[in-house]
C-alpha cells in the first residue's frame, strides 16, 4: 500500500517513525511519502518537508508566516494528488492537518488521524470538522475515548500512548556514566520538557527554571528537542 503521512513537529517525527516500523511489520512492501523528520527518514520512504520548516506557533508567528503556510498547504495537496496514496495519515499538528483533511475527504482519500488534537482542552468546536473529515481517529489517552464517544457520539480507537513504546525501545544508558558525562552528582534528577518549538520553549523554560533554586535536593536537566540548537537553550 501507499501511505502519505503528515507530521509537523519533533514529537510527530518520533511517533511517525515508530508507526512506520509497525506498518512495515504488517506490510513489508509499504511505500511511504511523508512530511516529518530525520527519524522517519531513517525508516525509509521519501521525505517531502522537514518539520523544521513547519513549526509555527502562536497568532503572531502564524500571521507573519501566513504566505509560507498557505504555500505549504497548496503544495501538500498537489503532492498528495500526484502520489495517489491508498491512505492518508495525520499525526497531531491540527492547524495544518485539519485543512488537508477537509480537502482529502472531498477527494475520497481515506483519512486516518493518529494522536488526536487536544480538543478536550481547547477548540472543542473542531469536533464538527473531525466528524466530517476524519474517517478513523486513534487516541492515546483513556479519557479521550469517552470524550469522543460519550460526549460527541464519534467512535474512536484507543491505542495507548506511543511514548511508552518509545521508552521501551530506547537504548539502555548506564546511570553513572550519564551523570559523569553530563557533570551531574548523586542527587535525584528532574527533567524539564519545555517543548520542541522555539516560541513555546521561550515561554515555558523560564517559568520551569524559576523553581530550581527552591529545590536544592534535586538537580535539573533540560530535555532538548533535536530541532533546536544547543545555544538557544
């Protein structure tokens, strides 16, 4: 089968890569064409756009890059039409993916959404577009299934959180070696995860770091995103 996958962020690249591996187990002849990143590219197929070119966040950033975003949407539609996939898979990234889903539905292309937009937290009115344009929704949190099916009468598939699989598949790291290589001592470690886009990191990291001086019994490390330069942190 031919699969067209759209992931617009670092987390989507991770989950997309693991999804592609799982699909290859079921369909060894799978032909992938995708928007994503280095992890997905290592699995195979054709990378069309890297998520580094797509990560716009917030009203102002979206507004100033609106022309680029619209060009990307138009290009994506044309690329999908030329590829003629058997299935179109969206991974989170709702601002972009929901626009493509609306178009794809009109083209009678089967639409699958892996990792639901967090409409239970904000923009719940997106449920109308989801029910109209998404053939199959796959949710990763238990309460999301009840949210969709009981509150909105929209059947979904609960598949569990992909981070559990990613953690299970990670390379084993010796704790003492990790501490030594990173200048850490014997205190418990707290990881700070401020996000994968510059705008959210700029907003969140300062707030997260504000608690460090109050908890001297711990040491803090920042989980950096692969798309962000070390100097930015």
